[in-house]
C-alpha cells in the first residue's frame, strides 16, 4: 500500500512555485490497531485563535527562515502542534500546492506513522482526530456544494465525520490525495481552482 502511494506521488508533475507566502502541511496516515484500517489525522483549531478558529485542518503552518524546506516546515509545525515525533514518520511524497483564500501557497506532504504514539495538541489545537480512508473513499459520504469565486463556479467536496466538518482547502487537499493515490474520482474542479488562483 505504501509503495503504491509513493509511486503515484512520484508521478505527479509538480508545478512552478508562486510569488506568495508559503506553508507546509502534513497528511499523516496511520494504522488503527483496533480496526486495522488506515486513517488520516486531522486537527480542529482552537476557537480562541484569530484566524481559522474552530476549523478542521492538517497539522502544519507557515514557512520560517529556520526551515531548510517546506517539508521541514510541515514536520516542525506538526511537532509543535500535536507532538509528532519526526523520526516516527516515513515520508511518502508530495502533492501540488493549493492557494488559500488568503493567497498562501499551501504545500501538502504525505507521511506514514511507523509506530503508534500519543498526540497532544498545543494551544492552537482544540482536538486531534482521525478519519478512516474507507469513510472518505465512500462516494455516499461526499457532500458537494457549488462555490463561487468572483466569476468562477466550482464544485467543492466536503465530509462530516463524527460531527467534524472537513471542508474548504483541507477538503480539496484530501480529495486531491484520494484521487491521485486511490483513483477516488471525487469531483473537485481542482485544476480550475489552481489556474484561477494564479492571478
């Protein structure tokens, strides 16, 4: 399974970087011991934060000068936010970036948690939870809404799992990963979004 994901991520043609500020986030896969099913880890940001408060997101954050790369950014932020042991992660690859509505170039990296560990959120994180891949891959669980950005109409996927709403950029990144690595055929209009957001 991991080799298949690696191969598919290696085949992505990475697009040129933008002029915008950059961030790195981590799509962390882990095996649930009780169900023996692969899960994706998400965080719910604290409602006390001034930006993206209460939103579901991937661990990660803004690039800082001390970071040698955006992968380093994703790993450092994941360590700070949820206590991820960086040495416990096998890196599988990278997705193309997406631009947030605030014109942040968000670069997603995919990793696998090799050994079970406890996660503890810092002040930014209200909750840490996982969602089974089987749930995300079931087309009956995908909720589509039409989204308008100025003159462009796009289809936006989202999910609701145990009361958590996965939407916006986090949902688009999730769908991109599932489409590339599992041929999920989730409608995202992601190429339209990428092309539109360049301007």
